[in-house]
C-alpha cells in the first residue's frame, strides 16, 4: 500500500487473536502496522507480532525490491510490535536499530541485548537523514508505555504515532473508527490523559497530512476529527450528552428498576440512554460508554454485605483508567439490608471531580410505590442536567 512517494505499508492482519492484551475482545482481529520509507537510505518503521514474522518479512522483501534496509526504528516495544525484532536483525544484520533509551532497556529485558554496535539512541528533537527526507523524533512517554516515540517525516508531512490513534480491528474489515478507537483508547491509553495532552501539544506544532498508527487505518482525511477526539478523550471531556446505566441484577428486581429508570429518562427527553448489564456485556464497552457520556448511574444488589462482584470489578476498571469529571447516581437493592450504595460511594470517592446526584434509589427486594417514586425523582434530576 502506497502512503506517499517512497512511503509504503508493509503490515499484517491478525484474525487468529481472540483477546488483545489478554482481555479485550477483538471480533474483527487486529492490524499490526509497519511501514517502509525509501530514500537514499531506507528506514523500516516498527515490526509486527512474532506470529507473523514470515508474512512481514515477505512484505518487506516485496517493498524493498532488492534493496536492504539501513534502519529499523522502534517506536514502541510492546511485543505485538517488537516480537519480530530478532528475526529482522538475523535477516538484515547490518541494519541499525533506532529507539529511545527506554526501548533499548526493554530490548535487554526481552532479548538479552541492546544491539551494541548496531544501535542508535534518539532523544527529543533528534533527527535522522535518509537523503531527501529528514526524520524528527518526538518523545511521547506513557502513550501508553514509557519508551514510546513518535516520528515525523516533514517531506511527506507524515506522522508515525506508535499506538496513538490506533484502534481494534484488522484492516481488511470495514467498521466505524470512533467506536473501536474509543474502546481501544479508554481501555489501553485512558489512564494517561496528561501524557496524551503533552504529546498533542507537540503534534500541534507540526504540519501533518497523514497519521500512521501501529494499529488501525492510516488517517489522511478529516484529521481534525481524529485529533479532536483525542483532545476530548485525553482531557476527560464529555463527548456525547446522555446517561449510562450500568447494572448487575441477581433475580431481576434491580434490572426491572433500571428498565423503569431508562424508560422514564427517555419519556422525559434525555438525549441518550445507554443500559449495560455488567455481568453479561463486554465490560470494556461499558468503560468506553462511561467515559463517552457525562452521567453514570451505578445500579446493583447488595452481596455479602457489599457490592455484587460484576459491579465491583467495573468500578475498579474505572478507577484503574482514571475516571473523572462526571456525575454519578446510585441505585441499590437488598432484600433485608441494602448496603451497596455505601460500598460503591466509598470507591467512587477515590475518583477526581465527581458530582453526586441528590437523589438515589434504595430497594428492598421488589419495587414498590416508594422505590418507584424514588426512581421518578432521580429521573427528573438527571434530565434537568441536560
């Protein structure tokens, strides 16, 4: 795939994978992107997962057309990209490996070597001339690993962004970028908003026409949209007005309460209502929805005097990814002693800039007139926020 004159795509698609990073469901697989810049000298931009070494090397051979690469630039050391480095070095022993100090420290950990004599350590603002092209290196620590660098090709106005601007899904599958990029971002990068903001400030000083991430499609149109999404996500802003109701229910009574609340919100004109069953739905999508919207209702049963496990796991997912700047309401159930709200609030109190709703719902077993009235009051309060 030609990206620009002398810039080619040589990545691979993975449809064997069921869980990315051992936890994220990827029904449409993954793409491991790799690029070649051909000039007087040749640079290869990142490798691929070790399971696809042969396919990747074949793609390289075809793109190189008899030439030999001078550099392998390692922007990110996660094994789905670095798993092919040893095979590359064996195939092209004279090539120089380029990366940050952190990257070479990780190579020592993974491979037992820093490739001394064949390595080039780069820092912020360092450049590498390939001939007519000069590559500039940009440190992007913790987006989302500490060794990450971006690489800017000013001649072609191409920015190589490691895992930033990536998404789930192989490139031979057509799907919405926002949905799977959002799930990818908040699941994998979400905790590091400040670091992403710092990287975006550096990117804003560049003239960029093409973004080449290590996962997902090459972005060459409507870049304002993708940059805008990353600005919103990394600043923990609200992308879509609406209410997410995340619940767990044992015998159906809490579910009934949630369905009644959702119906009342829709009747009262709430702009968007998303309901997710935490015991059955993909929790990564629930996390994505919670970050996307401005209001979150947590509804669960009391379990062993505390919180039902699926809800406890969900709230800890939010904590792990630095959930903040949102409004939260609680719905609890308990046949004889409802206590879930206390436990949920103890966890959410650890979050930053959380506003709590005045009204909540407490149910003992099944819905009755009193708990229905509580649901109606909560719906009124939530709708008034829009």
